[in-house]
């Protein structure tokens, strides 16, 4: 099996990046993390990646005369890493249409909400304000419209009475760290792929569990139960 060469784009903390690196440290995982690109020189994730022996590169918008030149530099960095798959993980810029279309089907993102609800920023505060009882995260293929691409996998968590933005964010982040490796694995293995604006799933003939699609409501008392199964409840 040839593992898919994956580059992670970050802007900050890099905890999802760290979860992907951890998953990929298993040689049987179908993706390997070959590089990390940040648009901020002070992103904490850069140091973490370096400490794991992963090549890093900083590509700052301010160092480029135009958005197109910036996108071209990102593209060149991706090509330089011999990239098969791009994983956006807390990368806070919107990439231009040309770049996104070039990598379409090979570029994924994690968003801290159950899309298509709560696209954009401040998802946890908005979820609390909206009074939803279930919140979560989504991994999707990247398309030119922000947070709009076809969904690959989702995980749900309950919104508890008394939650604030921070407690809810922490609960979602925990499942992000499980969902992203699972979703990247599906893409790297070719079990989930983008076609005509939709995610197509391979028939999981080799795994009876995977073939079973169930609907599961989160149990507030055992919120982590069967999350991987839950994550497979996809469109
Ligand atoms: C995560 O909540 C991710 O879903 C969102 O930005 C946050 C990044 O956190 N896109 P980290 O840098 O992965 O710790």
C-alpha cells in the first residue's frame, strides 16, 4: 500500500494537526504527514510538528504582493512536498477559487459544527445562542465557497445545560481529534471520494460494521459512546 502524502495547513494551536500526526505514526494508516504549512510564523503547531520530525514551511500573506501570488506560493509549497492530500486544520484563510479547484477532491477541512449549520466563525457561541441540543463537527471536501463542500464524516456531541462557549468547544474538540483521522483515512484509502459535488462512499464490503448505517442520538451521560460508528453517519 502506498500511503498518501498529506500536508496539513494550520494557523495556530495545531491540535487537529497533532491528532493527524499521531494517527499517521501508525505505519498501517493510509496517509503519512509529510509537511505542515502555516500562514503565521508564530503558530504553536509549527513547534509541535518540528518536534515530531515533520518538515514545516511558513507562507505569510504579507510576504506576497497579491492574493494570487500568495495562493501560487501555497501551491508551490504543496507541489514541493509532493502532496497527494491537503488537510486544512484550523487554517484561517480562504484559499482562492483557482487553487481550490486545482486541489478539489484532494483537499479536506474540519469545521467545528454540524454543517450545513453554523458555517464561519464563532460556531460554539452561535450554537448556544440558537439553543440547539446537539452540536458537533464535520470533515468535508473543500470547495470555493467557505465551509460548503461535500461532507465526509460528522460527529455529534450533546449541548449540556449550563454549557458555555468554552465547555462546548472543549467537548467538540475532543471528538474532532477522533473524527479527523477517521475521515482522512477514508479519503486516503479511496473509500470516500468527491464526484460531481458529492461525496461517494465505497461499498465497505470488507467490514460488515462499516456497511451498517444507523442513526444514533448522543447520550448526554456517555457522550463518547460509539463515536466512530456515529462518525460514519454521513449524507
Ligand atoms: C478547530 O476547532 C477546527 O475545527 C477549526 O479551528 C480549530 C483549530 O484548532 N477549523 P487546532 O488548531 O486544530 O487546535
